[in-house]
């Protein structure tokens, strides 16, 4: 199993979610993060003082999937999250040794 | 017609500007009149208590009780916009756009004040043009607006306080429009739109309804062509802003992602705080519109309270019944709707009239914002149309039906006698005059807004680029974030 | 006894309802009295300045200065509840329940207004029943409540303004109860509870204390059985709500996880904003209770300021001394406690009396909310009992000790002469009458609340299911979230 | 000199304290004067309307209209601090310090009230010392401060209301200082600093400017050595606090990470809410300073509105032009700056004067907070110096240039006649007197602040340890968090 | 070493924390997340418009542990976080190649 | 490739960011977390009731890097985040099987 971690633009969340559930991916965990990268931020000036905001709001999606689904999910995320503009984000694939569903104590792929 | 007399007036302005910028003599307290009899002096004092003509004594002096109430009222009405309305609307937008709403309210209050000082007040409450559609030039740059009462409008209130009180109405009206076009219009475009809109729509309309020589000022103008009544601004404030808001919202088009993305209010807490401020402030708006701390103000205070409370509770009940729970937004919407609908009626109807108005004010706007909007699919972002246009329109009509001379003798005496309003009030038919006034208001608002919107679009464009709208107006248009954790 | 005369009254209501719903004639300004002498006319004008009986002239007319102040005061007292109290309480609950508190305040304000309009005002301030426990039926549906003063209560304030001013007290009282039962009671259950509570507890109690024929209205009722005094509502508002709140909180039981989970206030900022609004609004509450802009109002304004400030600072000092730091909640609790305790005394004590009250108002409620609650382990969520019941109780007693005729001549003349209050004030013993009034208030509140709580429990149940309480009342009971990031 | 007479006074205090703590006789309404003629009685009534000396009748009675307005104004000015200023400043600090700002405002309001009650009011508005620098001892513990007017200051306002109104000024002045030293000073150190500062700077200065025997009270003191004018507190409130704030900020040193870390406001929404409250409240501050609901108040109401709106809009325009976008903070800063600069002038200039002041109030403080601060690199955290000191200083000067007897006859008659102010107003030269007053204010503020700051530093230290400042003052100094998710 | 990532119901955090520290697990990192899964969300209606909130508030706990503790920790979390109702959440076990304690620069298991 | 996860004290974020970008690390994802560990929290008292806040605000930084950069990045983070006081935080190194840049669909190290 793998944990697919995607960093995307906030307003793309709905699209990605729909793409995934359309493909039968019924679970994911989402959090708000700030991203630093090539995409330039903006400047805020409060009276005298000026601040460049180089941490931009992004959304992080974590999806645990069975190995055979990895390619498909990565693909779906790329397609639905892409705008082609800088700052679209990244996808990370991390090995997952075990998954447990707390409610049922099921383990492994059935727990996903 | 309007625009013509406007052009003429703008002429004056330019000519008048420079010399007038020099300090203009004002008079704080005019000297007591030449030795009036003891009887005249007592009569004048009684006139103060009863808010009638001072006659031979105490002329040119404001009365403390009335002045106190009108200063309080003016402060309350300003408070309705800053921060009241700003919070009410600000809480209803998404987090990324909260500041844009505040900026629009702040910008409008400054802009309108400057217009008002320069020529707005004169266009509305002047009479030198002797026109039913436009005021005059005698008060340009608030020239001649001193602390002595302008008895055309109030016997015992300082003219400058009256002018500031009316300014607060001129500020909140365009600010109401912001609700319909929230989250998607450029700040500069809004400022330009409002500038033209005030000159073309608000100033002429306010003169027609409230000006001493006004076209449809049934209560105070003996020669009013239309004998309509509007106590605190159902037509001038709510209908004009509400109908213009709808048109502008349609011309602008919906927000990106409208109907697809979640656009829930980012802070119902702010929205509720704003509602509380609006309610309290509205006492200045409605009871203050008596332009005195007299019995008419007292009646308006009561009717305002009843209508707001009944409408708020009813809206909540409707939700509880048909949706299973009463929401904060429901209560707040109902309260505001109740306040809107009672506005033109506050000083003309009695307690039971107010309760009836409260009930209707909940039902119809509720349908407007839930059904109507769903059917026609326009993006009236914060329901300015559903609440203010629809509410103002119902209010103007209900005023024509429920107004009674028993709570306000001005409906039966003085100008109302001469122009026939009194007869209409006593034997019915007032509602027809109200319909005429409503027709004029809607026509003027709709037509003018279409024209202005396209002018602004041609000049500087209406909407920011998609990326800006996506990221939010706050960081892009104002260079700030609403909240930083 | 109370419930009996209540049943009778409910009888009237039903009968009266339909015909009365038809618009009721009101009278904005009654015509001047038949040709009074110049001397009478001047005397009437002086009466206006001094807030005394107009006598032969200017009868049936409200006085601008007094009307202005009472409209301002009424707006201020509404502002105390919306948004003042709503924010004060809303900030103290957990994020997931903030809207439920706002909804309760909004719902109560609408509900109580409707009760007030229909029969509440009449039950409290009517006299037709000639009963010390209940008012009458002459003001059902605000019938006869015009802009002319009701001289039973105020010579120079419009009757309808007086009725609205008193309404605001009727609104905030049940809203105070919300604090003790926050985060765990069903919205509908609260509405039902409040409806019955108003009829059974508030309306009769308010009549007993403030009604012209009231059982314990020492200052204005020459035939008062109990010669107690309560300037702005120590018994009627704070004791009644506070004691009922405790009982209801105990019957409800503690919040899930109480004592185990962290239940810290989600926004001390909102709480502080609410406190500021409560303080400012309280001037309408206390100084407004003079029902005129006279010297008694002036004295109440001063004592209110001193008590609030001293209590707030003292509470902070206590924390600083015993805990190492003064907290926002400490300052806010002290300010509110000071305002509560001075409430019954505001128009009866002098500056130094107010400072003494301020000191005591910090110490005793501080012990109540920190020690008492810890000992008895009841879940008075936001300390309505600790602050309002305890504070109101101390206040009623201290009023009996510190009241002086030197700041309020009504304690020595008129009704106070006849019923013997004057003697008590001058030669001591007033505190005993106060104890009686307190006893009646506590008994009525406690007994009635127990009964009502079980009725409501039987009819619709008091608490939401555990899962709903866990997830928060906002999304489940009101279908909204307080904040959306 | 000042400190000397202060020591003497502190002497009185100690002596006076105990006996005085016993309830002090107050008099709500003095009995009507011995049978004045009908003419006198009418004259007295007219005097009420015109806010002049009652003469032979109605002496010792407050006038309803004026009392109503002054109670409203006092409530408004309190509202400026709690929650107005607290929110304005609280929104501008970082999330971890928001409560510390609120605590400072709350603590100051309690502390100053106690000082005011004990001896502050007497030091400022007493006259028994017959000194131009310090008041007297006749009002210690508000002894003799009854509901009868103190005709030294207002013919028709209750003395106790006047005392409370002035208290609100005494509260907000030190609270303004908080802005410059935000996020880095110990709560106890601030309390100690303020205590000494009030006694050494504010009380003497306020007496000099507003006391009946004041050193630079040009309008009311016939023997004023300096014929300066300050309508609502340009010198007393804004210059004193602003200059002291700068000095204290420099002595404290900058916040940890100043210039390196991001220190952006954590909530522009709170800041804007505070601004709205400040604007509305400022009507009590400025129009209230007429100490009556008369024509001078009316004029001040107008000028306050114009200056605030013009300055706010201009500041926004400057940003739009030079930075590409108008910010919320820009609008808010401009509004506050406009209100600050018009403060000393409000009752002395006309509409056009107010517009000119509004323009200048935007430009110069804008440069002060953007350029000046950048050049000298002092950490005036929330720009108390840039807005209040700079603004108050410009205002005092502009008042000397734009003041006109046409809007305020007090500049030409009475004391102004005797001490020669009238001549200065009519033939110019007033600005020179203003410069003198400004010099004294700045000198006193700067010198005293240096001394007091080092005393406090020596006694208890000024700053918290670095770790506390890093984590934020809220959890460490007040044991609470501003917001809990 | 492993990084144990648990997604649980917010109100269960205290219980889980106590269970763990009772068992001598002295460190963890917690964050607020939104979860999408089988558990149905609620609907919010604002005037006309209706929104189904299918992202529910969850709490994410990250615990770095030595290999021999994995089973025990997973067990403790399951026991203390379980309500048996849908939405109880998941546990993910991820391989951890290195741990560093910044303060002391210790590495490996001693750094945990 | 590895995913380096660092938990640090909030006010150290700027320093760490600068140290990294100075060293040419151009991307990272940051989130606010609460940390539980050896570092003691404070107590909050609201009227009667007392709460010990043992979850302290921390910042979590996630940095995907090529294998050869791991040592250097860990080192930079330690140096720039260290105060020597308890609570400085931890660094976790997690294996990363794949990285995708959504915008370009690049994969592997070039996507970082
Ligand atoms: N090396 C990295 N490690 C972790 N997150 C990264 C890394 N590089 C980029 N990101 C995340 O991806 C987001 C987009 O990256 P950016 O370089 O701005 O645009 P793009 O991915 O289109 O080149 C960043 O805001 C950040 O959140
Ligand atoms: N495949 C997944 N990847 C990541 N997180 C998941 C996944 N499936 C579920 N979750 C998380 O677990 C939470 C609970 O899952 P859910 O299906 O609602 O209930 P249950 O775990 O009881 O079946 C979800 O809210 C989500 O945060
Ligand atoms: N076993 C762990 N798993 C995950 N995070 C941990 C673990 N131990 C500590 N942390 C994180 O590191 C932070 C600092 O740890 P702490 O023990 O307080 O100080 P130090 O790292 O200096 O010993 C904690 O607040 C927590 O966020």
C-alpha cells in the first residue's frame, strides 16, 4: 500500500475530490498548508512596514491506496489539479506498511 | 430631464468652487428676536416642547432635546454602515474577500461625504432651482448650512445636524448595493459607479421624495404631483439600492464557481454582530426621521421594534417548520427584512400595523431569497435584491394601505390638506400614489444603472481578472489579509 | 395565587385577541389643554425641565429631552442583548456552540417582543385588575399605548417609548438564563421554557416591583404591602434570571465531559467586546430607569460608572494577587458584576456608596464563581448564577443599607410618605423590606422553574442527543458553522 | 511646580480620605428659587433652550435636553475605549498579544476611574487652590459633585454627569499610549506608569487647558496667561499621550524581531470594527465637548464628520496612487487621523475649515507613519506617535489658524474679551498662543515620561523576559489565549 | 523506527493522549484535518443555497516510535479512539529512516 | 528521494526558510501543528476552572529532497532551528518513492 500525498491549489480541492470519488476512491484526509516554491507570493504593506508573503495557501490531500491503484490515483490527481500555471503543486508517494480501520480493527487493504 | 438639470448644476459647482472654498460665515446662534411679548415667548417655548413653529420668539435657535436626539440619530445611522453593514456583509462573504467588503463601505463613506459637502446636499435639499426633480445651488459646499434650523425641514434641529443626518442616509444607500455584487467587482469600478449613481439616481430621487419642492413629497410639498409618502426611505434608500443592485449583479455576471463551489458565509458571528448594530442603529434611521424627539419619533420607535422582532422570529419559525432548524442567518435576515419593510411606514402606522408588516416582511423576502433567486439563477451574492428591493417595494405599498392619520397628524393637515393627500389617507387610494412613486423609483434605478454600468465597464472595466478573483480580492485589491493566524 | 390571576388574564387575552387585531387608534399628540393661564403654561414648561407634573398645560405631550433620552436608553438596552450579551456569552462557549448562543438570544428577543405586544406589557404595567400581583387588560396588543405619556410612570415620556424601553428589560432577563445552560439545551426547549417562564415569573414579578399597584413597589405604590425598592431590576432582572438559571442548570445536568474535557472560552476577544457593549448599554439600563433625563438619571449614571470600574479593577487585582495574573475574563466578570450589583441601587446611593458596592461586587461574586461552584459542582456554564443571582441578591440587600433620600427625593415624598418607606429610609429598617422582596423573588423563581422545567421535559425534552452535543449545537441545531476558514 | 502642588494635594487626600468615605450628601434637585417674576421664569426657560445662564429661576436644575446629550456623549466616549480602541489596537497586534492590549485598556479604565474619584477630578476641575496649574480639594472623592450643574463649566448639565463625561477623556488618554508600546511591556509596569503619569502629566495639563482657573484656558479663564484654545483635547489628550508614547517606546526599545520578523496585524477586521466605533464615539468626544446640545455641538458634529471622512478617503487615495491599492488600514488610519486633527478645532471652525483639516490630516500623518518612522527606526508599534502626537500637534496649530468667531461666539465674548483672545481671533496671532500651549504640552509630556519610565524600570522593570515576549503576552501575562479553535 | 499516523475523531484526542502517555509514550504531534470517507456529513443551508459538508473535522496524530513499540501503540490508539461508529478513522504505519532531536542532535531511537 | 519532516518552534520558521533557500532548497510545505512532549505547557484558569495546555504550537515543515541532499538539509534545519532549549523539536526522514510536479507532470528528482 502507498500513501499518496498531494499538495494542490485550494480552489482545486472540489474537482480533485470529485474526480477521485468518481473513480471509486472513497476516502481521503485533507489539511490546509502553506507552500513555498517557485510561485512568487505577494507583498503586504501595513503603514510603514512591508512584508512579502512567500508562503502561499495550499491544500494537502493524503490518500492511502492499494499498490495497484497508485498509478491511477496519481493520474487522476494530476489531471484534476492541473491548471498549467506555476504553483500547481506536487504529488508524493510514500510506502505504507500497515493500515488499520479503527472502528473494525480490520488491517491491510480491506481497511482502506 | 434629471441628467439635464444635473449638467446645469455641475456648471454652478465649477463656478462656485473656488470662491466658496474660502471659509464661509456660519452663525452658531442667531440673536433673540426683537422684544416679543411674554405670551409669544411662552408660545415659542411650548412650540419647542411640541415641535411646532416657534413663531415670534426663539427663532433661529435649535432646541436641545431635538438637537440631542438628531445628533444621536445621525451617529446611530453612521454606525449602521461603519461597522454595522460592513460586518453584516463582511461576515457573509468568504474569508478571502472580507476586507474587500469593508473597504467598499469605508471608501463609499468617504466618497459620498465629499460629494455631499460639495453639491449633494444642495442638490437634494436646496430649493433655489424651484424644481420638483432637483434642489438648488444655495447650499453648495454647505454654504449657509449653519447651526440655525432650516425650517423647511425641522423647526428645532440645527441645519448642519440635519445635513449630517441626511448624509448618513446618502452613505448607507450605495453601501447596500455592495451586497449584490460582493466578491467580484473591482474597487475602483465600484467607486466610479457610485460617484455617477449618486449624482444621477440618489440625489434627484431623494429630492423628489424629501425635498421641500419634491415631485412626490406628499407630506411636505403642497404642490407635490404625486402625493406619495415615504417616512424613512423605502423608495429612496431600499428600492433604489436594491433594484440597482440586481441590475448591476446581472450585468457583472455570477462569481466564478457560483453554483459549483461552496460559498458559505465565513463568519456568521460577524454577520450577527452586524445585525445587532443595524437594529440599534435603525432607531436613528426611523425614529430619527421624525426630525425631532416628538410623538411621531416615539411611534416610529415602537413600530420599528415590533416589525424587526416579529419578522426575525417569523423567519426563524418558517425555517424551523420547513427545514427543521432555525438558523442565525434566518433570524438576521428576518430582522433586517422587518426593518426594511417598516422603514417607509414607521411614522405612519400603529402597533398592529407594525406587527402585520413584520409578518409579511418575513414571508415574502424569505420566498424571494430562497425561491426567486433559485428560479432566475442571478447571483445576488448577499441578497440585497431579495431583502432590500423586495422589502422596500412591499413596504412602500403596505405604507399606502396601513398609514393612519391617528398616529401622524401631518397626513391630515398642512401640505397634505392642500395637495389632497389627506383625502387619500382618509378615504383610501393612497396605495395608487405609492405605486406611481414605486414605478418612478424602479424605472430610474434600473435604467440609470444599466447606463452607468456600461460607462464604467467601457472606462475601466468592472471585474478583476479571474486569478485575482480566485485568490480573493483582499490580498490582490487591498494588499492585506483579513486574518493572520 | 400568581398562576391563578394569570389564568384569568389568559382568559381575557383569548377573548380580546381577535377584535383587537384590527388596527387600534393611537394618538400622536393630544391637542393643547383648554386655555390655561400664562402662569399655568410657564409652570408646565418648568415641570418639563424638572420632570414633574405638567398640571394644567402641556398635558398629553412628551418632553423632547426626556423622550430623546428614553429612546436612546431603549436602544442601548436592546444593544445590551443584541449583540452585547450574545457576544459576551458567545465568546465564552466552545467554538462549536457559538451560534447556538446567538440563536438563543435572537430567538428570545423575537419571542418576548410578541408576548409583550400581545399581553405582557398589559400584565406588567396595566392597573385595570387592581391587583398587586398582576397588571390589567387595558393595554392588550398595546391598545391605548400612544405617544402621550402614561403619567402613572413618567410625566414626560411617550407611553409607547416607555413600553418599548420596558420591553428591552423583558428581553434581556430570560437571555441571561442562557448563560447557565449553555452548550447543552435544545433550542426549542429553551423557547418553550422562556415562553412559560415569562408568563409565570417575569410578568407577575415585574408588576409586583414596578407596577403602579405593585405588591412591593415601595417608591410608587402608596399601598405597597412590602416597601421595597429596586431601581433598575436587581430582583426583577438579575435575581429572577440568576436563580432560575441555577435551578435549570441543575435539572439539565452538566455538559458531557464537564470536569474532564477542556471547555475554555473559544474567544476572549468576543467576550471582551460584549463586555464593553454591556457597560455602555447599561447606562440606558440604569440611568434610563429614572424614566427622564433628570438629576436622578444623572446620579445613576455616576454610580453605574463607579461601581463597574471599581468592581472590574478589583476583580483583576484579586486575580493578580492570588493567581499571579489578571485575566481578561477577570476584568470582564468584575465589570459585569459591578453593573449587576449597582443595578437596584443606581438611583438611590451616592458616589461613595457606589464605590463600596463596586468593591463588594468584586469580592463576593469572585468567591461564588471560583469557590462555591467548585464545592457544589453544578455546571453553571457561564456563571449566570455566580454573577447575576449572587450579584443581584447582594445588590438588593446593599440597596436597603446604602439608599439615601439625599440623592433621590422620591424616597422621602409622595407614595414613600404614605406607605412608610420614607421612615424606613430615614431611620433604617429598609433592608428588612428588601429581604422580604428577595425572599419572594427567590421562591417564585425557584419553584416556578422546577415546575416549568419538568413540564418542558415532559412535552419535548430538554437536551439534545449525546452525538449532537458532542459535535456541537451549531451544525446540528442550526445547520451552520460559526466560522469557516 | 506641578509636582509640588501635587505633593500638597496628596496631603489633602490622605487627610480627607477616611472621613469622606462616609456617604457624602448629594442633592438630586435643589428646590425652586424664591418666587421669581414670571418674566424671570420665562427667561430661565429660554436660557435652557439657548444654553445660557438661568439667572433668577430654575437654578440648580439640569436641563433635560442637555443632560440627555451629555449622558449619551459620556457613554459614547467610554465606548471609544471599551471596546473601540481596544479592538482598533487589538486587531493590529499579533494574535499572541491581542488579549494583552484588551487587558491594558480594561485595567486603565478601572485604575483611572479610581484615581478620578479619589482626587483626579478635583485636581482638574476644582478651583479651591486658585492655581492655574492645579485644581483644588473641594471635589475629593466626588464630594459636592451632585446632580445640580457646576456653572463654572455648564449651566444645564448635572455636575456628576459632567464629572463622568470628563472621566471618559481621562481614561482614553493613557489608553492611547498603549499603541506605541504594544506587545512588549509588562502589565504591572503599564499600570504603575499610568498611575504616576496621570497625576504628573494629565491632571495638571487638563486643569491648565480646561480648568476654570487654567493657565492656558483662553476661552473660559479671563486671567489665562496663555490665550490658547483646545475644543476637545488636541493638547490634553492627543499630544500628551502621543509624545509620551514616543518617548516610552524609545526607552523600552523595539519588539524582539522588529524589522526582521513579520509583525502584520492579526485581524484587520477587528481593527476596522474598532475604527467604526471610534468614529461614532467621537461624536460624543467632540460634539459633547460643547457641554450642551446647542449650536456649538451641532457645528462640532458637522466638522467632525467632514474631517474624518475626507481624511479617510484621502489616505486611501494616496495609497491607491502611490502603492496601487487602498488598504483597510489606510482608510482606518486616515479616519482616525482626521478625527484627531479636528478634535481641538471641532467647535471653532466651519465646514470648509474641516475639509481643509481633513486633507492635511491625511497627508502629514501618512508621511509620519511611513517615512518618519522608517528614517528614525523607533518601534512605535501601532503608530500612536505618528497619528496622535503628529495629528494632535498639527490640529492645535491649524485651530489657531482656522478658528472663527462666527461659529462660536465664545471666542469673542466673555472671558475671551477680557483676556484678549477675542482680539487674537479677529486680528490673527492666535497661532502663536497655540504654539506656546503646544510647547508646554510637549515639554511636560516628554520630560515627565522620561522620569516616570526610569522610576518604573527601577522599581519593577519595564519588559517581560524574552521567552515570554516570544510566546506572547497573552498566555504568560494573562493566562489566557485570544482564540481557541 | 516507524511513524504512526492516526486519524481520529476530535473529541477522542484527550483519551488517546492519556492512553499513550500512560504507556510511556511521551511525544506526539497533532494537527487538525478534514476527513472524507464513508461517514456522511451534514447539510448547511444559507438562505437559498445548500451545501453538503462532506469533509468532517478529524484530528491527525503523528507518533514516531521504535519498531518494537509499533504494535503496542497501534493497539492503544485503536482502543482509546474507538467508538464503534462509522468515522472512527484510520491508522497508517510509515517507515521512518531517521529521527533527529534538534536540541541535542541525537539521532535514531534515542532521539524519539 | 526522501521526505524530510521537521517539527520546530514557530518563531524559528523564518530562519529555517532562509537557511534552506540560501542553500538552494527552493521548495517546502509548512503547516501549523500542536506538539506534545517533554516541554511543559502552561496553565490557563477561567474563573473556577483550570486547564493545563500541554499541546504547544509548533510548525511542521515538509521538504522533499534527492537522496544526496538529505544530510545537508537535516544539518541546515538543525542548525537554524536550534535554541538548545527543550521543545526545539524533531526531524523525521521518510522514504519517498515518487514525486510528481503537477504542472509539468515531470517525475522523480527533476520534479522536486
Ligand atoms: N521540495 C519540496 N518539498 C515539499 N513541498 C514542495 C517542494 N517543492 C514545492 N513544494 C510544494 O509545492 C507547491 C508548488 O510548488 P512551486 O514550485 O511553487 O510550483 P510548481 O510545483 O508548479 O513548480 C509549493 O507551494 C509547495 O507547497
Ligand atoms: N483512503 C484513505 N486515505 C486517507 N484517509 C482516509 C482514507 N479513508 C478514510 N480516511 C480517513 O479516515 C476517516 C474515517 O473514515 P470513514 O470511511 O469515514 O469511516 P471508517 O474509518 O469508520 O470507515 C475519514 O474521515 C478520513 O479522514
Ligand atoms: N515521538 C514523537 N513523535 C512525533 N512527534 C514528536 C515525538 N516526540 C516529540 N515530538 C514533537 O517534537 C516536539 C518537541 O519535543 P519535546 O520532547 O517537547 O522537546 P525536545 O525535542 O527538545 O526533547 C513536540 O512538541 C512534538 O511536536
